[in-house]
């Protein structure tokens, strides 16, 4: 199930605010016995009939991917965009994109790159880049149904080579696939918690969907499944903490959360018991839905487990299927071990 589910989620069209296709996939692959719902922000919920008296565990991933939105169409037919999520402008130049028109058609375009024949390329911001769909006038673009507000995502193929996965949107479609796989794995097992799966929207725009989904679920404990930037090809190798093939990352701190140390110790104990590799990571930047979840209610013990992804927030990420499977295995083991007494000890 893993590869085809990951492939489908990776290829799905779903920038912030436009996650409909991702939710349709989640609906299609929901385990038997789960009811599903969505709200006005396109948060998606999977839930069984709760067992009275048990605490609630929120198993969360975010459904959106980084993208763009059409801001304006120029007289020459090129399109100016604004960012949906965090981009490095150089990652966009000369790359293919998909624009969704007002009627739902998807049209291929290319982020314009200056040929060397016209002189040296100057560094550009996203606001200075233009998307070219091959049109020659503004009227031609508008006639296709492309106008301000239309969403844009990277156009990229998915590929597997042995343990390696290549594709777009691994942040956080790996988490989306993992949420569904974990729920399938837990089928028929006696648990000490009621599990609610959530695919929260608009994480890339400031954790917006999770602010609503956590209020709906009202969890007692939470696990976020993520795709996190790998650092094994970035920076000082002595500081590498999120490498491909070394297991899921357990995040200890970032811009939005200091992970509950008692919950951290529990995760590490369970991982050791099941011989599952884990990488502990200190992050000086970035944030996840954990930043919202752990501050909800009167405080919700929350951990973030993530699959390392090289070149996250670009057209072509690289991830390890082994890391993904270990993340699923560890999450299943954690859910099976959790109960009211343990949660209270956090």
C-alpha cells in the first residue's frame, strides 16, 4: 500500500486553501469503520465511534503543499504570482508549474529563466519572477480562465529507485499517507485511547488549519507526522540530525514548540523496545502544527515525528521509504502503548 499511496498523495494538487484533491484521496483510502468529515477550511477528520472514558489522541498531518497564487496578468501574457508558503526564489526558475483555472482545468507553465545570450541572470525575488504558459497577450490568458486568485503548484513526476523516493510535496504528503497507514494498522487492536486522524489545511501559511481542527477534536495528547528538511547535504556534517536512511526525526525544539521532555523520553523508550531508529533534532527555525496543538485546551502533550526530506519546498525532494516505514511502525507502537495514566504523567 505504501508506494502507491505515497505516489498518489505526492502527485495530488493541493496548495494552501485548495486541498480538495488531497481530501478526496484520504476519503478514498479511509479505513473501514471510520466516519469522515471536512470543515470550511478543508480540514479532514477520520474518527471511529469513541469508547467512553478513554482519552483522545489526535494523529495529525497537514494536507497542503507549497505553491503560488496568480496575482496579476501582464500585457505580454506572462503571469505574476505571490507565494503560498516558503520558497527560495532560485528553486523556481526554469521549473514547470501547473495553474488551475477558474473552471478547474490545469495548464502547464514555466517560470521564466533569462537565457545567457541576453546577459547575466540577476538574482530575483518571487515577486520579480513571471510564469509563462506560452501566451502572447493578457486577453489570451484571461480567455483560458486564468485570473488573480488561481492556485499554482509545482509540476513534477514521482519516481522510486530502491529505497529512494523522488517527487514533490513530501512535506507533508508523507505525513498524510502515514496517518492513513497507521489507522489501517490499528484496525482490530484494543487501544487505551480514542484515535482521531486529521489532515489539517494551510500549515504552510502559518499553521492555520490546525487552529481549527484542534478545537474540534479537543485532544488529550497529539502526534504530528511530518516531512522535515533533511540536513545531511546541508551545512556542517558534525551537526547533522535529520539524515536519509537513519530513521524518523523526533523534533525537540523549533520556532513554535519545545517538546514535552517526558513525552520525548517515552517515545525514545518505545523506539528502543521495538528496535526502531530515531534521530533527535534541534531546529533553530521552522515550525509545525505541533506549535498550535501543544498550546490548545489547557496544554496538549505533543510530539512531532518526521520523515527526512532532502530539498523540501522545491519541485524535487528525495526521501527514504525505510524512514517512512519506520515512522509508521513507531507511531503504531506509540498509539498502542498510550493510556490515561501515561498521558497524565506527561
